[in-house]
């Protein structure tokens, strides 16, 4: 334990062994409900924790960083995590895209949509 006097009073600094910090961070991450957090690589040097690996979302990344910050003795956290790229959710399947084109909801080659509404004098297009 290290004690020093500051302007506003007594400050106490407790140095935890890096290996103990790493084990506590890993335990904290395992206790979360996200399986990706259990697979992160955790390293600690001089109280500075580094998280490496892939997580499923930006929310999981934030949960991991918050969990690391809550461990007493961690001075700061280095984020080297990457968010998994899920192309299937970002890009519609070809079958869905073709169905949208056939239904007149999507025009090929652009993001504009065309919707048809029945009008009193017939069928109009907007």
C-alpha cells in the first residue's frame, strides 16, 4: 500500500498484482450473459488492462469495457476489440430483393421505392 498526501487530504493507492487483476476481469466477463465476452483475450500490465477479440455488437463491446472498469485496481482499459460484421443482417437476401422488385416496392439499382395506390380514376403510381 502506498500513501501520499495531496492538497485536499490523504490519498491511498493500492497496487494489485497484474495476474490477480487479469483473473478478476476474466471472472467478471464470464459472469455476463454474452458468450462472446468469455472468449476475449485479457492482458494486464502495470494496472492497464487490454481487451482483445471479437464481440457480436457495439453493446457487447460496451458491456466488456464497463465490466473491466469496475474491477478495483484497473487504472485504465485499452480497447482492441472488434465488432463482428454480420452481412446477412445488413444486406437483404437476393430472393427478398427480387420479391421487392416484382412487387413494385423497390426499383433496381437504387434505394428509391415506388408504391402504387388505387386512385378514384384508376391506378396511380407515386
